[in-house]
C-alpha cells in the first residue's frame, strides 16, 4: 500500500496534467496558478519539495474552483479526496 504522501502526490500531479491538457497550457502555467511558483510542480514531482496537507487541500480546491466547464473531473479510486 502506498503512503498517504505518495497518494496525494499522484493525485495532485494527475489533476495538474489533466488541467494543463484541458486548458492547453504548460505545466509551469498550471503550477503558477495553483501554487504561485512556476516550477513548483516539476520540483514536487521529482521529490525535491513537498507540500503540507493544508497546501495540498488549497491546491485541490483551486483546481475544483477553476476546473474547465465540460471537462470531466478525473476520479481515481483509493486516492485521497480532501
């Protein structure tokens, strides 16, 4: 079983990639919008930085609020939905 940190990481990156694809924008733009730092998501994915649980929740909430109309929210089993 994956640790909660790994599950959150996978979920956040899945949302980021789906959002980037739906909006046809690069991941650095997504990172800037949901975190405030253009290269955060790249560093996060490489394991160079982490997020607190409250920051994770804030980022997922930002995705929810700005999710493109008509694009299905990616749902995965066994991944935390905070």
